[in-house]
C-alpha cells in the first residue's frame, strides 16, 4: 500500500506559486512574497467567471479556503536559512502555523484525507522551503523500494510531491518528489502535459521518521526556477 501526498498542500492539490523580485534594497532575485492557490478541480487561468480565489490569509493564519475549492496559502519569510536535515526541530515550526485539513483526489475526490498532513512553506532571499509532517496509521504497509534518481518506481512508493506553477498560468511548472527514503525525482512540464524528466534541478531534500509517520524538508533555490521578473505580487 502506498500513500501519495501530491503538491505543496498534500493529497489532491496542485500548487500554484507566484514569486516576485525583491523590493528595492534587497538582493536581486529575492522574492517579496510567495503565495500559492490550490484547486481541487481545474480552474481557468487567473480565476474565471464564477471562480472565487480566497484572499491571502492574514498572520498568523497561513491558509484560507473558498467554497470554490480553491485555497490560498501564505509563505513565511525566515531570518536565516533552514538546516535541511529532515528533523523539523527549528523554532520556526513551533512559531509558524502549519497548513492542514487537506482533501483526497483518489479514491474519493473531495473527501477529507484519511491521513493527517502538515505543510509549511517558508522562504528567504535564496530558497523556497517546503516542509511536511506526514502521519500514517500503518507505516508497516509502506512500499519503499527505490533510491535511483528520477526512477518511475518512485511514483509507486510512499511519496510527497510538490508542483510549482511559477508563471501562474496553470499550464507550465516544476515537479519535486521524494519518499521516506529521501529518493529524488524532479521534472519540468509545459502545456499541461509535456513532461521533461531529463530536467534535473539543483535542490536538496532530507527526510526523517517519527512515531506515527515521516517528515520532509526541501530547499529549492529560486535560481533553479524560472519565473517572471519584477512586477506585482500574485496570489
């Protein structure tokens, strides 16, 4: 048995990320804010007629939801780089609320997820950090058989996937995937379906275990991604 937690928010979500260049005085390439909106069903680019995109949450909240099925998540700036070791023991994990209460895509779309997942989206001038605590009532059922980078068998292992739509066009993006073993799989995709599995980004990930599940810490350098230059922030 495997359990796939897809995208930043976990089961059932494709995450849309928009990153803006730094405000005056900050290093070039540093974002002002990173926000994500995750639909449980396809939505038109930018939110079409009848599509309600939740306003960005106000601190200390990190996620808001709408009846449309969309959610908007607030990323939190950290003052110093995270130590990527999979332990989730930095103070920020106690100070910043985690996003949770996610829904299924399979087998019962729209129903509450059967396993609890907590997600943190953090950033500094150099990196986007995605961290997760993934509970599982039956870790003895995990399938963990693959460590080779980009091997398709990773899909059939217990895994967490993050998909970033950095142009906010809902057609192109970058995919990052790992397992409790710390396996790495990444890809770029265009026009909603053309997947380039030969795309290998520079990024790091470490995983850990706790009584009842596993943990993940990812660090994805902004320079490993492509996104628009200076402009208004988009959520």
